[in-house]
C-alpha cells in the first residue's frame, strides 16, 4: 500500500483489520517484520521552507538527503545530526524524515544540540483509528494542549503513522576540528570526554573507539573561534594526556560521519545492541560486554555493541541505570528477546493505556514473527 495523500492513508487505516508494517526508506526495522507493508514514500513533499525563520515543514516520506541538500544550500543544517543506520542494520534504501522522527534518531551532536524530538516543532499523523491529528506548530512557543510531538518522536510508529513534520533548523557550522587522544583505556576515555564536555570550549561531540584506544572530541563554528577553542582545549588536556593530535575540517567531518553511522562496527557478524546509560556507568557496561566489539558516543552515554546471535545482554546490565535495545537480529531472536527492554509494572501499564487510546485495533503494536 502506497498512499500519496494523508486522506488516502487515513482511509487505509480505517479499513484495516490486521496489523500493518509501516515502511519509509527501508533503512530501519524495529523488531520482526509483520503485517501488510504500508509505505509513507508517497508523502514526500516539502511544503514550507523559510530559511530566514530557520523552519521547514515536510512530508514523512521525504528523503533525508533531499532535505539536507536543500538546507545546506542556504547554509543551514539539522541540529540533531540524524544518523544513517541503513548500513549498520544491513538495510537498503535511504532514510526519510518520518522514520528519523519516529525513531528519535540523533547523532553525535546530541550532547549539545539535543535529540530529534527537541528539534521537532510540530507533527501531523494518522492514529490507529484513522483519525488525522496534529500537534505543535512552526514556532517553539506553541505549547497548547498535550505535547504529542514529544510522544510521537521515538514511538517507533506504535501510536500511528507520521505524515508531516515541522522542524527547527540551525546555521551550518563554518568549519570543524577534532582532537584525537590516543592510548586510552575505557576509564581514561570516559574521564577525558567528561572533562572536555565540562569545559567552556563548546565541545559538540565526544566519542571513544576502544579498538584503537582513541577518544575523539569535536569543536565547530566560525573558523577563528574553532582554531582558538581547539588549541585551548588541546593545551588543557595536554596537561593530563600526552598523545593528542588535531585533525582538520575534511578529516574531522569524515570521522564524525563514520561515528554517527556506527561504521566502526559494520561488517561484524552478530546482533546489534544500543545501550543508553549515564556516562559514568560506561566502565561497568564495557566490563559486562566481556570483550565484545563496541563503540561509545555522547561522551559515554550511548554504547553500540555487537554480541553473538541470540545472546541476551540485559541480564548482565542489572544494577546499571539505563536500558538496552536490540536493533539488529533475526526474527527468532526478536521473538525471544523483544526489541525493547522490559518495562516495570507502572510504565508498562501507562504504555498500554496510551497504545489503547491511539491504536485500539492493535494495528501498529509489536507482533511475533510467524
């Protein structure tokens, strides 16, 4: 099913009596495949772009690359630096705006600019009854009623099909530079990232690549400011860490695209886990992985890991304040473990109540694969 208008989509959902699998650019799949495919690819119009107001309104099926190319021509960018996970998830296609918002998919700049949900000003969506709903607007001061924008961002399509999103944009950084600290273990890496992020030098990204023993720190902005801040940060960290290099704009941008898209773990066999924790708990998580390949982003707050197929990581994380989600596995593993971590009784009941309100027919709820 490939609706080209919101009304057509609403009619399809009204008539549906069996589960639906929402698809966009076919780069993400949250759990096992189930139900008839319902594509948002026909909802691909950019209806409003006002560079002077730093706002854009586009259909959920709009390719992310099209948006990024358009706003880059005006010297602007998506502040939350959306990731392109198709490669690491083994999926084809190109990411779309709706999938990015539905997954709250945010890149390395999240530590300073916030997540995708923080940059979404408004949404339109069709819920599981076929109702067309809208919330928010095109300005940050629009706060009337329930904040469904935040609820839809990260809902993974379980409350309805996003049809349109209004976004806040930011000026594109004039240049970037990155410091590379070498020869660090995980404890030293987390200490270095925390120290850098706590300075006044506006570090916009901090990651750790354990195989190389390297910490990467990024500064962005006007060229003169970047040169000054990068050197000051290097001088400050050089008092503790001896092996530090500075890389220029081109190399820096390629490095962070790779971290954003989890390229260091590409090509590895096994299940892919995404772990969100307090950065201070990163050492404990690394120990729980018992030598499995991993990558740290967000100053240690986001950890990607590849584990043997079918292995449940979550029992090893008991006592650690955070959660682990399974993003890549076969259907049997998704059936056995579930894509999302188990919820406590209160949160589970709240989640069921919200799902019942927006999707009483259960069209978009996780299903077991056949």
